C-alpha cells in the first residue's frame, strides 16, 4: 500500500529579498501557526 503525505509550510518572511527560499525565517504568523500544524 502507498502512503500519501500532505505537508503545509508555515508563512515565511520576505523582509530580506536576497535570501534563498530555504533560508527565509518564519514571520510572526508562521511562528504562531507552525506548532499548531506540527504532527497533524
């Protein structure tokens, strides 16, 4: 049987547009929402 995972990323900050996507920190909303979505 195959397993399908749905992954939702948290909201990232665009304060520094020179950063690569994987290096962007989370913004306030991302920091607030990420723990609630972990493990769901």
